C-alpha cells in the first residue's frame, strides 16, 4: 500500500502534495489515521486513499481553471440569468424582491451610474457597444429579473453529472469518462435537432429524429440503445430535480429499430462449449506472462461474476477460510456497482476458491486483489488481455469473456437451482419484494449449496456438450 507509515503502534496515511497544488490546498501533505494495527490499516486504506485521490484531483481541476486550461463552457440562457442574478445581489439588492418605489429609484440610480459616460444611440438614447451581460444587468435593475428561463438539455447534463459525481465520490478519471460520454450523447442530440433544446419543448418527433440520426451515424443498435438510455436518464433527472415532473420525457418507451431488432441478449452472447473452455484455460496457463490472468479467469468461470466485479475487488472482499468462502461484491471508491441487486456475496467453490487463495497470496499486503487491473481502466485492460486468448481459440463474435456468465447460468439451470437463487448468485434483480429480506448468512448458505450442486454436475454437462 502506497503512502502508509507505521509509527510505534499507529498506522497512518501520509502523502506529499505536489508543489504546484500546495498553494491551492494550503498544505504540503495529506495525513490521515489508519488504525492501531495492520488489519485496521488494510480495511481503512481504500477509503482514505480514495479521499486523498479526490482531494488532489479537485485541486488539479482548480489549478487548470486558474491557468485557463478548462474548455470554454457553453453559455445557456439559464447561465446568463444566474450571472445576472448574482450581479444584482453583488450590488446590494435582493434579486427576488419586487421592490418598493424607493428601491426602484435606488436601483435606477445605480443603473444610470453604470452607463454614465457611455456613447448612446442618437435615435433611441440607449448606450451602444455594451456586452450582453451588461445589458442584462441594466435591464434587471430597471425592470427586475423576471422569470428564470426554462432549462435546456445542456443544463440538464450538467446537473446530472454534478449529482452523479457527488453521490459516487468517484475518481477524477471516472468523472472525466462520465463527462465525455455525456458530452458525446448530448452532442448527438444537438446535431440531430440542430439546437440545444429546451426540455419543455422536446416532442416525440424530436426523439424519433435523434434515434434515426444515431442509427445513421453510429451504425450499432446496441450503442444507440446505451446512448438513448443515457439521454433518458439525463432528462428524467432534470425533470425531477428542476420541478418539471409534469413534463413527459419523449424518449421513454422509444423502440430501437434495427435490422436485428428481434435479437435478444441471449442471442448476442453465447456460452462456451466445454472444449472451448478447456482450450482457452490451457492457453492462458501456458502463454500468460503473469499468473494473475490465470487466477482471474478461474474466478470468473467459477463464480459467474461480471469482469469489473472481480478486477475491482479488494483483498478484504475475499473470505477463503471457514465454512462459507466467498467474494463480497460491494461498492467502494475504486469501483461502482451496476445495480442494487449486484451487491451480494458470491460463493467460492472448487477451482475458483483455489484461484482466489492464490490471488490473495500474490496480492500480499496490497489493498487490491489484482493490482494490475484494479484502476479505472482495469476491467478494460483485463478484457483485452483475456480476449486475445479467447479469439485465438474461438472466432465467433458472440463468444466473449462475458460468456462465462452464460456458462454459470447454464450450470445452475441444469442443477435445478431455483431462478431466485440463480438471480441472487449472478446479481440479477428478481423483482420480488422478499429478495431484500433475511440475513446475508442465510442467503450465502443457499447460494453455496447451489454452486456446489452446479459444480458436481460440471463433468456430466461437459460430456453432454
């Protein structure tokens, strides 16, 4: 673990602040207690390190703003309104007040002083060569602010990103990826409609035009579906948080028309055959330079976890001793969880348990189970590394690393495991209210029994395939 010190019986996190950021943060180092023993330090390290990363990342953003290195912000009517309101407040007036006659005279006097000495139009008598923000301020002083403009899609995107970053406490790189994706999605909408649309003016015809534009320029129905889901999320969040709940989101229920629109998730991915699995496993064992890829593949194969759920696992998330060995899939600073139902404890049995033990031993005192793949791009890097071996054996585009989840689903089905238990193991929402009831231990015992039953049928199933 980086930046960790032991002084006597106390462990602490101590990290130097880069010189260029010291003035912004007002300190030369970041220091935080980790506990009175090594185990406490290991448990607390991830959260403390994540907080330090965020502090430094925010300071870097502030430094970039000071140096003028941040891309120019698109100015919306709501931006101009907020700037005018702040300017009125800075002059000592209440922007929201209607104002008495006496206050109106005061505000008019200030407005007159602001334009004093300016050249005027001989026909109208109004000052010329004034910046738009100056004109807006003068108007607000004379006539009041008026009602706030309605939010645009750009305003909705900013609110969505701000709230998402605040909720997730994500890293700078993760926030940058969210920003890029949201910019890309909104960019497609603006390109399709040739404007930054006001949310209340969006119609179903607009949504259909955006859909058609995305299909034309992206040419990937699955990507279009993701982008439309992002668009829905951005608009829905704004409708809720900006008190526009009476407005319907025209992107809701929009069907993704394509040449293969009947294709389901089942059709887009397939399970590996036993022969393919054996060949891929043998190739990884023989050709991968580091053993972590071998351990990663066996854990994925033996648990049915999503790739990011394993690459983002911490050493404290694994229990490999006792009656119920398992991997805990939890949210933490370095890894988000897809859905609420994804938070779970997945049993480790057979080869997956042995691989987990080997991975833990290799991790040593590190906080992450797979330090090479635990960062923001870890899952992507691991996928690329594993897919080289997969493609050397199987050229079918429907056979990918994610196919291992389909293999686990097959094994659970053949073993006669109830669907609710399958969903519990794979992190799928079953839709039942009762899925949140009961203890973690009880659920883990049921899941462990199911996994053992599936493992016991593995050899007969291989002969069948």
